[in-house]
C-alpha cells in the first residue's frame, strides 16, 4: 500500500512539474504580427540563434492580425500577454500615451550582437523621435518596415505629370477609373496637404503642423474635396486595388508604396505598365515597429527577437518576401537593392553621405527631394471618431450624378477575390501585402 501511495505521489509530482514546465513563460515567446509580414524560416532561425547566444531554448507562439485596432484592443484589456507586437506609428503613439509599453532593455543584448544601434537608419530614428514630443519612442520601439503614400498609375492612360498631383483623384478624365484606399488617415493627410498649398508656401503652416490638424474646419474642407472626388471613384478598397490595377480595370490608385511595387511587378508579367509617384505637393510616410507591451512575460527573449530582426541578412530576407522596405540603414541592405537599370537617387538621409547617388528603385526608397516634402501622421486621440464619421459620410456618397461605386459590394467582392486568388497562384514570386490601418 505504501509503495502504491509513494508511486501515486511521484506520478502526481511529475505531472505537476510537467505542467509547470509546459506553462513556463520564460521559455515561450509570444509574437503578434501582421499577416504575411515575415520571411519563411526566420522564426525557426531566431529560436536556434537565441539558444546559441543564451543557452536557453524558446518556444515561439506566433499569431497574426489584419487591423491595428484589433491588436490594440486585446492589449488594452489585458487579455493577452504578448511579448512582441508590431503596430503602426499612430498606434505606437497611442500606446505610449496610454502607458501600454515597456521600455526596451538594451543592456540585455551583448555589444557584439547588438544589431539595433549600428543599423537602424538615422532617418528612422529621427522620425520615431517625433512620434511623441514628450517620450522618445526610440526607447520603446524599433522600426520594422516603412513606406510612403502616393499615386499608382497606368502609364498608358495617365502621364507622370498628371500623377504628380493629388488633384488627379478629382480629374474628370479618369472618371470611374480611380481607386482610393479605404484608410481615412492615409487619405486625410495628403488631401489636407494639397488643400493647404498656399499656407505651406507662405510659411503660415508646416507639414508637421498639418499632420496634427484635426480641426473642424480642416475636416470639413477635406470632406468637401472628397465628396467632389466621389462621383469618379471606382471603389474605396482595402485589399483588391492592386489586383484591379494589374487587370487594367482601374487606371490610378491612391496607394502605399509596398502595394504599388507588388502591383507593378504583377502587371508587368501580363504586359501592363504601372508606375508610382509621390505628388509634388507633399505626402505622408508611415512606419511599423516592434514594441514590448506592458503585459509581456518574456522580456529577455522579446529584446533578443527585436535585435535579431535588425540583423542585416534577416532584414534583407524580410524585405524580399514581404515587398516592404526595412528600417535598416546597414550598407549590406542597400547593396542588396542596387539595380543598375535605375537612375541614381540621393539616399544620403537614410544610409549616410556615401549613398548620395545610388541606383535603387525610387518606389522602395524615396529620393531626398521627395522625403523632404513628406511628414509623419499622428494619432487623432479622442478625435478619431470624428475622422471615421467623416469617412463613412464620404464613402456612402454616390456624388451628385449618383455614379459612385464600391468594391466592397458582396458580388463584386466575391468576383474580385476569385481573380485575386488566380493571380496569386500564377505568380510564384509575387510580393505579399498586409492591411495596415483603418
């Protein structure tokens, strides 16, 4: 009887120890990232590298999201103990304002494997320092990918000159052939920049000021302008615009640089020429970055993971698979993107003075002259609902002639989804995209 009791105790103890080990969060790294936003094999490579550096094994739990706010809501309510997440710039700002982030602990990373400080572009650091004027976001986040907002256009129907102004989305010449991202922040900023050209030229305001302008007057002005555009808009799209452009169903699209490059490559395979321009009036830049939420449990592995993602070879792999541009200012990253068929552009702001005339796609890396007329968007805080209300009013408008349309209609959505799937399967090396923001 004693033996049976002892055996039962030993089994119970073993079960307890097994359960404890199974739930030991110091051996688990929980990552929350955008869909299709990391190269295949990188997570496994990190686990192997982490063990080699620390002597500790780590199990990775990887989950994805498609909307910033969906990710944020889980963290705000404390429902999830994610160790690393990848929000967009305005969400990083909101998380900082609401005390939802832990500072990065760079002391955990040995100097010989510190890939953050030597490699993150000085331009990226400067932009992150502008996220919050009172808190340096560089102490709480490290940029992952970035890009611009501009006009993707079909060169057969739209000239470079026409695509170089935001007013092209109101041009009656392209009635019914215009796509606009279903992303109010990324539309509001450029339109406001266009509408305030006189004030910018006279020095009455600056691009930075406009990115903080959520006044009733500016919202009314942007709404009025977009309502003028609405009759000629083929669709307000979140996912299918790049496919529509590559199928010649739309001729121009207010879009993000990463999606633009994807569409350009797919279109080229079927004989359609697309190009991308950042309008002369000015535009916005956007960033996604790695942060550690306040409810994280494995802070050590989280810091190591963020560091690993800044390693040049890893940054290159992630760029090549996602189609977006890494925040890394490492020279190896620049060399990987050299294309002798491109005209020289000035990337000294990003990679240093030696990059003042390099042959790289300007869709990926804007020239210095372009970046000087771009600004960082900001969180709207308690004015967000006002922005979203304005946006819904614009999208629901069909214009005075009643001809507006929406790709979100169920029948069209299903039809386009089938087409998108066909394109995806037919292009082995097509670049993937993610839905960024609302």
